[in-house]
């Protein structure tokens, strides 16, 4: 028995084992006819939807196995997982060149990632519970409220009745990252079905390939429990409850650090204990009309140490939403109201007393079918925030469908965001910079316009080609501006005295052939621009362009599947500490590419293996160092002038202080992986 457990431990990942539905290639050829819900909160075929929605299937995710949603989206056009810290490895997901806090993450349409969850919550979402992921790029606040400024990532959970009885997916890497994902689907009673999942990730192998005496990636020990309960009501109406619990212990820092140094100033380390629960429910009311009540409860406790600075935070969020889906002739109507309560407290000066805030919301949407080829969607949302007052967000979408295989869509929307600085900007917690908040911050407002064209080509013997072209423009007022340039020892936060905008273009192509080849290729161009106090500059951490691809080739006679995935990211402006800082102000273009072979000869089993980051790229290429003053993380040998600015000295020729925020890409080089999938129907 011990030998069996040892073998299972060596193969350790979180992606649900392949079901029979996943192997049917016809599902992939019909994506434009797939029903999506994220764009309008109503089930609509993708090619009929007035709002562009991108669908990411579990088949796509398996082309590059990962242990979490954060890494799984690295090859999706327009999305970029952003590493925000070279020590603890925190990150967020950017959409269309906008910062991670502008991205809302939901499960089945219910918000789960915000504030504290933005910093560490993404890494704990197991892939095993996902049926698919829907992505909306552009402002979606008229339906989803605060945080949905840049876009939405909606994780659609698996149906309890459509899953394997038991599923397992396990992998390990040459860096000794071990991940296990288990799923169990069973009827509890005649009326109740349940899906249970466990995800466990373990990494305890400190590596310092760039020789700065700091761990290249954080040590992690994470476990997540997931369940979904579905009640089969005699009326056929929906009733489901989802729960998830996450516990994670992670740390990064100097190679000699251990927990006896936690909170001290002898050896530098960043240690984070995270405990988080989520309960989400959906209940269709027992009335003739299609009415739903949805709710969620989220609790997040965080015990963090950054060097000798403690960050202790507690957050509770309660959310309830009522929806009425009504069709009247050529009008598809949606009425809704929502309530959100948030309790937050931490040990920083920003919350000397605990914060209680509420948001009351009401919204309406009307999708009007004018003719067989044209339609218009009108929407509006009113929010009353206890701290900021009334906020109004309108929405307009126009669609023209000249044929059955193409659609042109124009979307205009506004977005807003209420900000909690210390939980959404990790740079405020790490390193030696002081945080300065200039004034009472007003909520951010954005205006977004998006033009999208989607076309389906039938290429006869060559298969089907889906082509999507988009152009967008986002304009911000009251944007929260984190100024790294005003003082190298400070991060100064204020509402922007000016404006900020992002213009972009993107193209995406999906080609599915009858001879075993499937390819997805996407490209994006970003033109960000910010004006502050009359001076213009390129904002930090926004790439100039990006290219993503995922290619799959099946060889049935050999029972083999070959996957080649990767991305290319253009220059990114990065924060420097002074004019003497020798690091690059703009990163060099970089590419992370992966290959994988999957062997499918055995019934119920798949064995997969491959190489991640085959060209061994890491961000220290072209830079003398990544972490400033890694040899003196407590600034004990830094000399300061009368204004508190670091000055050059014999032991500090560039006049720098310790700072790990010069981060933008994964610090892991090339590594091998080996995995096993098993399912029992």
C-alpha cells in the first residue's frame, strides 16, 4: 500500500480526468453554436449573442497542464497572468492591457475574487470543477457591478449528472511540484446528486537559479475542497449549492529562511497563511415566471509577514441577487436587484477601525430583436454605495448578423470600481517603499467601446475556420494612480489628475480540420497612455503586443496526441528605483513555449509528459539583477539623505533600497512534467 501511495504521489495536477464527452471532437467544431451566459446573464448561442464571449474548454486547458486557473490562462489571447512579486509569487490576471484588479472572477456568475482574493485567491481554484471558462473582454459593470471594469472571467462548474463516477489527474515536474486532483460524483438520494473534489498542491524544493540568494518561486502547500449539490426538483427547476474551502501555506525569501525567522529582521522571508471559504447557491423560484435567487458567502483570513512587517487581514462578504428572465414578443428582458455587504479589517493605518460597506443595486436589460439580421441591447444599472453614494452604469450593444456564419457587434459600456489599496496592490505590502495616500479616493469610472467581428468559414476538406477581429478603446476618469516615479522610496496613491486610456486591436483564429489538426492562434496590440498633471507617459506593467497559440495534432494509429502551446509578450514598462538603477526600464520581448505528448491506448487511462518553457526563458535575461539590494533586504547598509532618499555609496553604487517589485514574468526555467489521468464512468 505504501508503494502505491508513493507512486501516486510522484504523479501529481488539477484538471478533471478526461470524460467521454471531452473526447468527442464534434464538440470542438461547433463552438460558435455553444450556449454562453456570461455576456448577458442569459443563455444565448455564442453566434447570436450581442456581447462577445470567448469560450475556453477543458480540452484547451489540458494542452498545457497546470495546477491553477492563474497559470491555465497564460495562452489565451488578450489575457496575461501577471507576476507581481519576485518573492512570494503573488499575481493577477490582466485583460486587454488593464491591471488585474479590473478583472472580475466569478463561479457560475457569482463573484468570488475581489480584494483579498485578488492577491492569493486565484491560485486555489481547482481546474477539476470546471466545465468551461467564459471570458468577456470590456466593461461589464452594468450587470456585475464593481471590479468588472476590464472584463469578466466566469468559471462554469461541471454538471453533477454529466461527470465520471470517479476521476483523477496527477502530475509532477522536475522541480518537484506535485499536484493531485480527485473528483467523485454520486447520487446522495433519489432527489440529490453531488460532486466532490479535492485538489492538493505541494512544492518544497527551494531553487535559486539566478543566484541572488532568494527563492525563484515560492514554497507552497495548498489544499482545496470542493462540492456541488444539485437538487432534482419535481418541477424541473434549478436548485444547486456550491462550497469550497482553501488553505494555503506559502513562503519565499532568502534560501536560508525557515519559520523560526518569521517576522524577524535577521533573514528575510515573506510568509503567508491563507484560509478561505466560499458558499454559493442558485434557486429558481416556484413560480410560473423564470425567476432566480442567487447568493454567496465568502470569508477570507490572511496572516502574512513581509520581512519584519505583519499584515493581518479579515474579510467577510455576503452577496444576494434576484433575477427575472422575461420574454415579450421580440424583447428578451432581464430584471435584477442585488445587495452586497463587506466587512474588512487589517492592521494597516488604512483601516484603523474595521470597515463595513454596503452596495444596493438594481439593473435592467432589454435584448431587442429588430429583424432577422439586426438587434440592439440596452442596459442600465444603479448602485448605491454606503461610502461613495450613487453610481450609474449604462450599456448599449448593437449586432448585425448578415448570414448564418458571421456577426458584427458594437458594444459600449461603463464601469466603476471601489478600491481597497492594501489588498489589491501587493507592492504596497512588500519591500521598503512607504505607502502614501494623498486624498480620500473616489471610485474609478471607465468608458469602453468595443467593435467585434466573428466569422465562420467552411473550408470543405480542410475543416472549419473561425475568425474573430476586435478593436477597443477604454477611457478612465478618477483612475487610482500608483506613482512609483515621484519618490523612489514611496508609492503615492491618488486619483489621477488627468486621464488614462487604452486602445487595442486583436485577432483570433480557430482552425479545426478533419485530419486531426486543431489550432488556435491569437494576437493583440496595446497602446496605453496616461496623462498626470499635464505630463504623459506609458503606464507600468502593460505590454505593447502579445501573441498566443495552442496547436494539437492527433495520431489515432499510434494512440498519441501532440500539443504545442506558447506565448510571445512584447516590451513592458517596469518600475525603477532611481536614474542610476541599471535594470531595463522596458523588458525585452519574451516567449514561454511548451510541448506535450499524451498516450491514450489504455481504456480509462491517459499518460502525458512534456517540457514547459522549452527555451528556458526567465526575466533575469538582459538584467544584472531582479530584486534590488537582495544582499541587504532590511536596508541596514543603505545611506539616506535628509529627505529620506537613498544615496550612492561604496557598498551601494546605484543608491537603491531593497525592492522585489521589478516583476513581470515567471521565474521558472525549463522543466519536465509527467502525469496520469484516470476516469471511471
